[in-house]
């Protein structure tokens, strides 16, 4: 089934516990910090119900309609369908909402194509992952994940000395019904708009961290779950004109606190296995499907940034300057490069796992690395093109409501290329991409959402065919050796 936006919003009124500071939020769909972004999320759900999008965003299976991100790809054509669906979703927010409903669902779908890895001597959880995939697909579930320990967890001795529990999430009990978990996990983007939180470990755990090696899914309204919201950004906006992205695209990030949360066995996927806790992502296409979505999402953002650079330079008249054109050409080349790496993942798709097709993993990780490495620089290119134009504007478009101010604004703030309100509209959008608090959060997100840069590069290191690459060097060097005496003369002849 495919949900409507209204149905999804209704599903969020479920008694979940969300705090902004000491304020307990009663309803995330109506609270000023969340309601506009919630509407944006609802809009993404409604998209599937529009006839022109149905073919891109949904597929049929046993007479049921499902969201495209639940498609298990059997061939390159299926991978193309997945990519097109991610692109359409990402385009709605110009890539500003990273954890849209097609992200974690892609992880789970990828995992569902290789379920046997969830079976070990100790636990048989392959049925659980298949059933969870089915549950998500059939109920059009929006899940986020919290798969990183809090930074404080790196110093367990500090807590042990004080006789305090180590703050990271771990299993604290187990009985016939399931397991009990307590502790904290960071950082669940979009959780306030989600149905479920996937809890896991994307970083390697030490063998003695078995109690932290729990992977499970919990509904956001589970008893014992508290979501601590970072400072909301959307409250900074008075209207959409002055802060177009801040207005309705703060996807939110929360710390997930668990206090004796009961997880039934059927929602447990890994238990007491520090190695498997991480391998489920990389020995199945889970990580690849999910981060392909991230690549595509960044591509939408890259299109916005490149378009903005062009429009801003048109507005200032700098677009005719050769050096500025060069910068625009560079941005266009960067955008096309990313598009190429994304399409390449399909052209060089892997026949893996058996019976399925997966995006080329090395190219997916290359794109992930490319995005993480280049985002700040790309934003800086746009920042430089904006000059001081972003501040040569009144504080608010409300000047248009006062007759005298409006006259002055329209006369003095226009340029030969653009009237004053249009120019202000463009520069306010540019500021939300390069400089506002919304932009700052995006900067942090692009650096860290998939882990710190050394972790991302480590994926590329792991997947590289070092034998082949070393072999190229060996092969070349095998063609020559220590020269015989007199060879110099021979060469000279
Ligand atoms: C906006 C935002 C949204 C996020 N959303 C989610 C989400 O939805 N789900 C989720 O699970 N997580 C999410 N995260 C968390 C994210 O995965 C982590 O922030 C990320 O893994 C980095 O971990 P950390 O914050 O502990 O930083 P650290 O690992 O402490 O890194 C901080 C700095 O120290 C450096 N560093 C640390 N250790 C080493 C080392 N051994 N070698 C070299 N350099 C090192 C890093 O390179 C980095 O520059 C989000 C983060 C942000 C900022």
C-alpha cells in the first residue's frame, strides 16, 4: 500500500515523546518548530498519488502497489527505476532533506536481498529481516536510523570510575518476549517525522562490546524512548520569502534516549555479535542501496547550487566576465561529474547477491567521498559569486507593506538586470544555501551524515581491488630488469 500525506501525519500523532529543551512537544504535526517540515514530508507521500508520478515512484507486486524504494533490483533496469524515484523525491527539496523516506527503507531493502547473513550459530534472524522488509513495504513505513554511539562513549573508564552506566545504547535485559535496551544513540535525522527508528552500529565494535551489538527496529512511540531535539531552525523564519529553505525543510536531528525499551524478538536483527553488527551493512547491498540514494540526493542539491550560481551572476551582471564564466563552467563540470558517477553505478552494476543486481559499490563509495570532500568548496564558490549582495537587502520583505519604504526599495534596490523584489528573493535563497543557520546545518550534515571522512575513505579502501591495482605495477615492472653491462651503449645505438 502507499500512504497519503494525511495518513502519514496521522500516524505521527502517536504519543511519541519529543523534547525541545524542557518543552514536551504534544504534536509534531502542529508545533511551530516542526509543522512546516512535516507538511513537506506529507507532500512527498502525496507525490505518489499523482498520476504523472505513479510510474516513477511505485511498482506493482502481487496486485499491490508499493513505493519504488522497496524494489529489490534484479537487473539494471530495476536499478534505473530506483535511481529515478530517488531523484524525483530529492528534487522536491533540492536535496535538502537527506533522510527522506527512501533512505533507510533502501538499507532494509538491500539487506532483504541477502538475508542469510542474519543467521548465525547463535541466532537465526533472517526471517526477522525479511518480515521487517515486508512490514515496511506493505505499510509504507518511514524509518530513520541511529547507528552511532555518542562521542562520550569512547571513554568508558570515565563512567566506570563514577559508577555510572556507559551512555551508549546496549542490551540490559532479555526474556521470552524479547530484549530490553537502554542508553543513547546519535543522531536520528527526521526521527520526529518517522514511524520507526532502526538502531544499530555502523562503526566496528570491539569484541568486548557485545552488549552494544544490538540491531533492532523500534516504533518512535515505544515506551521509554525520548527524542531530544537540537535547536530547531525553522523558528528563525517569519515567512518563506525571507528564508525559503529554513521555512519548511528543517528535517530535524534528535538524540535518541532509551530507558528500558522493550523490543520484541521479531524486531531484533543482530544480538551479541560485534562483528555481524557492522557486516550486515557491507555484506549485503544495504549500505550500497542507502548511500546510492544519498548520492542522488546530493545531485539534486548540486543542480540547485549550479543554477543559483548562474542566476546570481546574471543578477549582478557578472555572468559576462570571463573569469566568472570559468567558475560557472567549473560548477557545471562538477555537477556533470557527479551525474556521471551516479549513472556509472548502474552501467557497471554488480550481479550480487545471487539473483540480484546492485549498484557498483566502488563507484557509490567514490561518489560518497566526492560529495563529502567537495561540498564545502562548492558552497564557497557560490558564496564568492554572491559577494555582499546577500546583505545589501532589507531585513525583511515586509518593506513591501509600507508605501514609502516600498517606493525606496523598488527604486534603489533594483539593478539593470532585475527588479528589487525578484533580486531579494534570489539572494535570500542563496543565503539559505551558503550562510544561514539552515546552511550551516547542511554543511555539518554533508560532512558527517555517512560518518567522518576517514570512515568514508575506509569504505573505498576496503572495496578496492588492491591485487589488481598492485598487479598493474608488477606487470609493468616485470617488463624490465637490472640492465646487463653495456646495455646503455646498445640503447644509444
Ligand atoms: C547533521 C547530522 C545529521 C546526522 N544524522 C545521522 C542519522 O540520521 N543517523 C545516524 O546514525 N547518525 C547521524 N549523524 C551522526 C554521524 O553519523 C556522526 O556525527 C558521524 O559518524 C561522526 O561521528 P562523530 O560526530 O562522533 O565525530 P567524530 O568521529 O568524533 O569525528 C570528529 C572529528 O574527529 C576526526 N576523527 C575522530 N576520530 C578519528 C580517527 N580515528 N582518525 C582520524 N580522524 C578522526 C574526524 O575526522 C572528525 O573530523 C548525523 C550527524 C550530523 C552532523
